[in-house]
C-alpha cells in the first residue's frame, strides 16, 4: 500500500502535516533518522506508518506507559497488530503479545526502557525479526536533562546488536541535546535530521516584568475563569501557596510537584485529565505525559530555565488547535536564580556555557523588541514574518537608542579585563568608591562615574538586556565575571547601534522588594561553584552535602577567597581532617588549578610549621648544588623536611640525628637559622 493510502485508510487523515512526509519517507527507506517536532506535531505517525509499510516488527521505546497503552489501543482499533510490554500489563496481555510475536503477526511492539535491562528481552528481540527501532522522547538519553532515563543508554547497544535502522523523536530542540542523542543512540554517526513545524499559531505569547506577581497571576486566571490552565512555578513551595490563593479566589486549583507522594501526583494528573476547568500550579515535574488537548492557558509565575523549556511548557496549551493563551513573568531574581542553578549543576563546563547561552536566548525573548513568535521561531531555525498574535505585535515596545550605555558597560568590562560581575561594573559606572574599587584602583579608570544618567536598578536592567542580546555571558570559570561575546564587537567598534527597551528600564526604577541573599551579588557565583563542588564530593562519598562543609563554611570561603591551604585552614569549619580531604578541591574552585602540594606539606597547612617548611624548601633550593653551586645536587625528602619543620629548640646534633650527616653537612647551618628565626 502507498503511504498516502495508508495515511487515509489506516489513520483516517487526508494529508500529512508539515514535515511528516519527509520523515516518513526517510524512515521507510531505512535511514537512521532524528526528527525534532514540537509536542502535538504528530510524531507518532512518523514511526507508526513506516512500521506498517516495512517488513518485520518495529519496536517502539517510550518512557510513558499511559501514552503507550493509549497508542496501542488506538492502533488496534484501526486494525493494526500492536502490543505493549510494560509493568502495567496483566499476565494475559503479556502472553498475547508473546504469542503474536511468535506467530509473526505483530507489527508494533511498544516497550518501556526498563525492559532492556533484562537479558531475556535482548534475546527475545534478537529472535523476533525486528526491522526498525523507534525511540520516542529521545531526549531522555541526555544525562543533563531532567527527563534523563538511565535505561535509554541501553538503546545504543540494542541498535548495534540488532543491526537495524533507528528513528528517534523528540520535541527538545537544543543543539547539545541533539548531539547527545546522536552520540548515545546512533553511536556518533549523524542520522538524517528533521527539524520542522515549530510554529503553534493558536498560542498567544506574552511576557511581563514581575510587579506584584501573585496579583498578576490571579488577574490572569480571573480573566479565564472556568478554563483549564497550568501555572508553572520555580519552587515547590510556590505551587502550594499559589494554588491556595487561587482556591481562595474561587477557582478550582491544586498543586503538583516532585516532592509529593506518587499516589497524590497520580490523583492530580487524573483530575486534570478528566475535569474541566481545573488549574494546576506545578513545577516542571508536571509535564511529559500530560496529554490533555484542551489546556486553554499556561502561565509562568517564574522565568523558565531556557528557551527550550519555555517552548515546551507553553506548548502544552492548545493542542486541539483552538486558541490558547500564555503569560510569562520574569524579574531580576529569576535570572539570578536560573544562573545559580546552572552554576550549581554538575554538567561539564561546555554544557554549562551553553546553558547560559540558552538562558540568554530566553532573556532575549523576554525583552524582545519585536514580534515574539518571530524571535522564538528564529531561534529554532525558521524564518517567519511577524505574527500579529503576540503582545508585542499588538502593542510594540517603546525603545531607545542604547548604544552609548551599552558601550560604556562593555568598556567597563574590558578595562577590568573581564574579571568582574555586573555589581562591580555598575559601581564603576556610577562612580561608587567602594572598598573593592579603591583597592583595585578602579576609580582611576576612564569609565569611572560616566554612567550617572541611570541609577543602579536601571543599569541592572541594561545589563540584563545586554545578556538578552547575548553581548555578555557570565563565565563560570571566573565565578560569574561577565565576558564579552563576538556579537558585542561591532557595537564596541561603533559599527553597529543597538536599541533597548524603555519600559523594563522605567519599571526598574526603585521597584520591588530587596531580596535577601546569602552573600553579595559579587560572591554569589563563587558560592554556587563551591556548592557544586560540594555536591559532587557528597555524591562521590554517598553522604549528605553538609557532611563535607556546611553552608556557613562555604559562604566564608566565597567571601574570604583563601588562595592557599594555609589560608583555607583559617576558614571556620575547616578542621585538619577536612582540610586534608577536601582543601585542595575547594581551593581549586577558588584559585583555579593549584600547584601540586606534597602530602607531607599539606599536613602542616594552617600551622606555623607550614611556613617553616616553605622556608626550609627555599634555603634547600638555594643550596641544592652547594654554597658555590658546584657540588652534586642534593635535597632532603619531603618527610625529612616536615620533621625538621616540627623540631623545637633544635641544635646541630639533634638536627643531624633527623637528617643524617650527609644532609646536615650541606644544609645544617641554613636549616638551624630558619628554625631559630621562627
Ligand atoms: P506528538 O508529536 O506530541 O507525539 P501525536 O503524535 O500524539 O503528537 O499527534 C498529535 C495529534 O495530531 C494526534 O491527535 C494525532 O492523531 C494528530 N495527527 C497526527 N498527524 C496528523 C495528520 N497528518 N492529520 C491530522 N491529524 C494528525
Ligand atoms: Zn507577534
């Protein structure tokens, strides 16, 4: 049967949706394929139809048991032999699947990834005449996403064992996740890749700066009373307080987050699916697997973590194609919080840099000057015109020429060699004679005090917009210091101008409560880096984080920034044992890679003997070839030096007993001098 007749006869559709046909053709032709399509774009058809067109069985791997069962039911109703092996099966169902497989009648076999862990399954699949592997939600193979499923890592092996083509599907578009999929599912061989159809024209897009955010959400919900909606929140606590506030104002609302019992979560999922007009206040844990077509609105009470996360979350609205609305709130604290999350994560540095870039992209969208949809789709590689259906198309942003301000800011960053964060740079621009500025002589920079046309909050808004334009990125290796990107060069050189939004800068003047922070803005990125190290060490040791060092200790480290083990030893909470176990790890975070320190020397860290040891090393080095530099090179072992460093009131005889005649002859006098000088 041709693909078009399969499409109409089996699936009952009269045409392919944008993007589907090319994918279907590639999969039928037996190519390895990776298809990135938005949620609701019609991915399942892209492996179901080829499964029917090809000989043999297609095994479909999906993490979502409920969706698998739905699809199997749908296919069977359409007369297709499909079955699922999941933990939700009755024994009869499982038997029926095995029988159909043996009889060679099964066309699609759905399977949860956990099944791949059993050797029995692998054997069974080898014998079953599998001709294609389809992987749904392929981003679950990414270790850095929150949907990571370790069993997805077995799929690559399955592909190698069976030697059949693989078709992977996901709605997650970022380049790093795509690379990970290629690496882990396709063994690094580039599959045919399809990226299409990201526009969801029925979804209205809007952003707003936070300004009594609870009321903003309540007003938004009040205007849509009786409609099903989701409010995404940045913290678990907020899901609860917002759900309560919504209930108190006459909505039906409940909360949902990963800290709830599985059973309670299931109750919310079921209610949301079945009831009309329920509002769920949730963390991102409420997501994959929500298949409700008539969600009428999605609000973000806090800024999502990246442009992809934003897209995926708003994409849950309006899957039925009817109008749906969204509102995303954002403020400076959100951005700080998201940056912190990235810095405290355990992802490798390249990945973190990319995450900052993706957050920048979302800031760019939040503070866009023109059509949001255009901005969003351009990020995903499409080139649409203005949509006419977003807040900015309806009411264009007021802009001003920000070239001068941006150049001042860039110049402040460059003249301080890109070693500082926004807080310090703003102090320079405003001419604040802080201790730090005086210590470093930054009050003599030509940019000192040139930015007095704006106040501190307005400068913060400008820096935020600069990050939104990806002119500056925080560099984790430099503890959040802002570094210029290539995009900034033409502006700096006077070859390009830049417009900034007026409203976010106006709104910034003196608004909002001051947030309480553990450390100053300048030290926050370092604290995050220290916490990340602590988490890593805690995971290695399989111990709770505070066992390594408690927060107070890390805060003191972030503020005092010890540069040597001796300085580290003076931080509260850093005892001898911990200094020995972890001192170097944390020092490395603060001071960058440190010189290898001999373990004998490490034991003396923080004590006077440590300094003595260092001086002994110095004199020893100067006498290495004897007083005239002509003798045979010679030096004591580290443990000898450590012993000497700990001698009290020693004389030559005593010293000779410790290091022996030969060494005493060359170094004795010099060593005694050091010991006496102490
Ligand atoms: P997702 O990409 O999120 O997996 P689905 O495969 O569940 O999306 O498809 C979303 C909806 O679109 C389903 O209801 C499906 O039946 C419908 N659909 C898919 N392809 C077509 C098509 N060519 N024409 C009409 N409806 C389609
Ligand atoms: Zn628009």
